[in-house]
């Protein structure tokens, strides 16, 4: 069940998507605005306030899937814009990558989206965000992978296995980083 923040994010984005000519830009812009507003509304840009990023991301991905759009494109844009937003307000981009990725998996699960596809796209979105904000690509990809696996494991062992398999089988992701994140031995990845 979506939290109240996630439900509000979902409803806002459903309305935005319904009237948008460029859906990708609408998802990106609306998610970024919501993350900034939510984090700023929490006051201190600390780790605890960044947990709300997962709620916004969850609602955003649920809205994307609910409106019949691709969970892959939606997840990548949600994670990327969430990291950019947190970076803009002075928060930790790594924590944002992890929290947005957790939300992405929860949102996709809530509406029956493909969790493997959502996980791959979340990591891809973190890599894209690193390029835009000048962040550490390896760190953001690792945090995103850890977040997707954590969220999937919380859903159930089958979901966790599906996400791990999808991440490891994706040619679009840096294999060593994914293996290190999944094994729980970060720092062994190579960029």
C-alpha cells in the first residue's frame, strides 16, 4: 500500500501525464519538483528527510505504470530526477539514489509492473544522473542497485531473485558494480 506522500505524488503525476505532450519530460519535471518540495518541507536535508524520496518515487512510478506508460522509461526518469533534486538542495546523492530506487521497486510492485525492468532502469537513471550532477557514477550505481535489491527482498524472496537476475543479466549495466552491490561487498567494484 502506498504511503500518503506516495499517493499524493501518484495522483499529481497521473494528472500531469494525462495532459502532457512530452510524457518523459513531464515525469522528470514533476518528480523533481515533488522531491524538492518534500525534502525542503521536511526541514533539514538529512538522511531521515531523504527517506521521503522513496515515497515520491514510489508514487511517481505507480502513476507511470497506471497510465499505461513504460515502467523502464518511467523508472529511469524518476530516479534521475530525484537524484538531481536532492543534489540541488544539498543532500547526499548516494542516499537519494538508494531511496529513489527503493521507491521505484515499491511503486512498480504496487501496480504490477515488471520489477526486473524497473531495477535495471533505476540503476540506469542513477548513472545518467551522475553524469548530469558530476557525481561518482560507481557510487550512485551501487547505491541504486543496493536499493532495488533491498526493496525487492522486502516484497519477497521471489521478487528479490527476479531483481538480482535482471540486474546481473543486463548488458546495459556495469557488471562489476552490480556484482559487488549484490554480494554486499561495495568497494570491490571498478569504474
